[in-house]
C-alpha cells in the first residue's frame, strides 16, 4: 500500500506540478476538518452521514493518489453502508494515522501545503 504516488497524480494532470501542488494543498487544508466531522458522525451513530463522509474522503484521497488513505476510507465506507458502525469506528484511528503518514511524506517530498508535525 503506497502512501503517495506522485507519478500517478502528475500523470493525470499532464505533468502540471503547479496544479498538483494546489490540489494537494487544498486537500491537506480540508482533510482534518473532514476527519473530525467523520469521527463526530460515527460517535453519534449516524451511518448515512458517516458513509457519505467516508466516501468523500475516499474520493479526495484517490484524487491526490494517497492509496493507503483511500483504502482505509473505502473499508470505512463499506462498513458504514452496511450499518456496522462499530467496525467503522475501529477504522478511524487507522484513517487518521494514514492521513498523518501522508502529511509527513508530502512534507519530506517538499509538496506545497504540507507542514511538518
């Protein structure tokens, strides 16, 4: 499971690193709030909204070629869709960990918007 595939992302954007940087920066700015909201909805027992938020995180992670994050979000989406919020809740620490890992990787690679912990 890859943390970040720069070549894949740049390939989809015809090598436009400036645009890719803007997309990555926007993702890194928005994701923490989305992760927090997802945690809140899981704790509230809101399966439909939890599924929607996990689906959104999956799509956003795919957009920035963050495979490991996307894969955990997909598992969470499936669990929430099935109404299995206990399993979805168990995946939340892993989802947050994958995001932090992505952020560290992007910082190390010098991508815009990435900040060191």
